């Protein structure tokens, strides 16, 4: 029998911080919640496991409670792959497997030195071949899964329970759209919120002139980021492919701009923190035949072959193609010619949008088209006016008009593809909602409106100041640049979205949970509060 330390670690992680979390009745509920749904699966010394797949490849990230000095081995079918260390201390290991059969369910096992099993075997399937025509595909998507309990975010055991409810619907893939970590450093507002005496005592302080891995910064990073990821996912996703995106907080700062501080584009140190977090905890995006290997932050020499850190593809046969893109890493500040995504990335996005290889094509940017909260780093120029209302008549300091131009170029490509119903699913705004974009600037979209979805946050801080409306005085609203038909106006509650793809339609189901009026146990029976059917044009 294997000796499992995982549940002990998760209980301890939650217990040390739950006393700092509000409200008190939520503490009490969370303290009685099972830490993970994998109680019947023996994880041994394994703390967390997050896999991703394509039709022929797998990439798996793991961490262990006790460091492994010798490389562990992953067995997949009849093949064996030695692990590659993701840190400098043997706690994090990842495994890259190639030349697999499409649409095949494999049995996987992990072994240490001399072949000793490190955990119980499990199963994981590859996706169908890009030319196959599967009948169905189910996607689970959400945003804002991060947050340390020292900062009063939703307890990790409650986040895990929300995700297990999502997993109970047996999705074929999961997208975690940005903000896996909240630990802002320099942002004028975010830095004050997150660099508290309690947080510094718990994790320490970063030295921005030192290397991230291999010194004291590695310890600080693991103390800051690990408790935001490891207990939230544990090993519950071992048989479900995940696709983790990054947004502003994953670079360890909020998107803020003042005369003293402009937090993006990310500095060298921000990039190293984001890359190290991804390298240790969650998988990069596997190569795709239709995505150029030379896109920015792809095919880096210190990563396994061909992966991309910022731009990904979910290709499920000819049924669905989902384009994932981080808008922060390649952001420029060039005024009218500024962009969020590099121009080569824009070319790739537009080329895939206009192809007809897949029946359905979905855009998943890290920054949401359709709504604004008046933040600096948004597509739109709207800003909070002196009266506390959003307006586009007052200049937004340091906002770049080129960002909106790129938005409209992408929107134009989506609406021009008449053989599909355009769909965009995003995150960032700590809300869940759905609407149809009917106009964008001078673009009339009524002939083929773009459905846009806010997927719902998992980890937002409970309490009035944990939501954008509490901090900024306004929730998410349609910007002046758009005409929006809002089927569900953005709701500031925890939740997630399921999308079912079949050859003739997409069905979007929105789920929400209200910490103020519902018990933690109610999560186990959540049902969609809104369903939208998007019929494919004939």
C-alpha cells in the first residue's frame, strides 16, 4: 500500500489560512469540507498533477511533498519517459510524451528510483485526430482561480468543491482563463492590497535583482503561488486535460497605469516569475500543426519542444477549434499602432478564424470583449468619471487607441465567417454573463452577431470589497464603442461555464453560486441558471 501525505498537506494548507478569511460562517463551512475529491485514489507523495493533451502528445506537471533527487519515470502504454525537473530542488517534475495514438485512453503510472510506485495508476485519453468527426465535445471554462487565503480569497477547499462540481459533468477539456495567482508587487493599488505584513511574514519578499529559480526567490515564489494552485486542483484533474492561460496577475501585478507606475508590458522580472510559475505548476500549450512554431514565447530553448507559453489551441477533430491567447505578454504602448497580441499572433488568429476546417471556432482571450469596468488595461477607452459613472468622453490615462483597433480587426474576422456562429469566452472581470455584440464602432454585426460570455470566477474574495463593483464603484458594463444585447448582465458571483459542441450547435450553460445565500454543500447540486443554444448557420 502507498502512504498518502496529500490529504494531510491539503488540510494543513487550508487550516493555516482559514482563520484569516471572512465571513466567519464561511470559515466554519469550509473547515468541514473535504479537501479533495480524490480520497479513493492513492496519490502517495504526489501533491498535485495537471495534464494537457493533443491528438498525439501529453504534457504533465506534478509536484511532490518530499523532493525527489532522482528523476521519476512516467509509463504510458508501453512507453516510458523520464521526468524533467521544473525547479531546482526536486519538488516539481514534468513529463512530455509524444507519438501517441489519437483518441486513445491510456493507463499511466509514475515510478521512482528502482521502480517503486509513487502513486496509484490512472487513465488519460488523447484527443481525436484533426481529420476525425466526433459527435460531441464538452468544455468547462472559468477564470480567476487564484488567490491566497492570507488575502481573504475564497477558501481553497471551496474552490476545489466548485471545480469538482464542474468535473462531475465529465468535460473533455478544461480552460482556466487567467489569474491563477494573485500576489501583486508594484501596482499602486494592487501592491498595497497584496504586500501586507501578514503576506510578507508568510512568504518573504522578492529580490528583483536576483534570479527566480535557484535562490531565495524560489522559496518566496513557492510560498506565494503554491497554496493558490496545489490545494485547489490537487490530483482531481489527473484524467481531464487542462489548458491554463495567464493574465495580468499571473505576472505578479495588476494592470494599472499612473504617472509613477505603468505595470505593462511586463518587466523582465515579471516575465521570470510568470514563466517559473507556469514551468512548475501547470502545462504550456502543446504544438499544433496550424499554429506557427515561431510565434512569440513559443519553442523556447528552456521548454520542451514546440510548446507555446502564451498562445494555445484546443483542436477536437473537425468538430471544434478553440483559440487561447494571453493579451498581456506582447502588449505594446505605441499609440495608434499599439497591440495587445503581437501582429504575427493576430495573423494566426485571423487565418484560423476564416478557415472552415472545424465546424465551430471559439476565441478565448484573457481580456474580455463586450464589457468594461473602467480599468486601464482593457480593449476600450471607457473610464470612471468624476460622477462615478463610466464614460468614454474623458481620456483614459495611458490607454492606447491601437488596442481598440486590433479588437475591431479581430471582431471583423469573426463576423465575416458566415458559416459559423461566432463565440468569444473570456474572464478577468470576476463576473458571469452573456450577450450578443451587434455593433463595434463602425462595424455592423447584426447579420452575424458575436456571442460573448464572461465565464465566471472561481476564487474571488467574498465580501463587498472582493468584487470590482466594491473597489471601483461599478460592475462590468457594455462600453460606448459597442451595442450589446445582454441576455444575462454580468453577475458578481462565483461560477463556471459549460459549452457542449455538436455538429449543428453549441449549447452554453452558466452556473453560479452565491456565498451570501447558499451553503457550501449546495455546490454539489448546482444546475445552470441560464442556457443559450447557438445554432450553426445552414
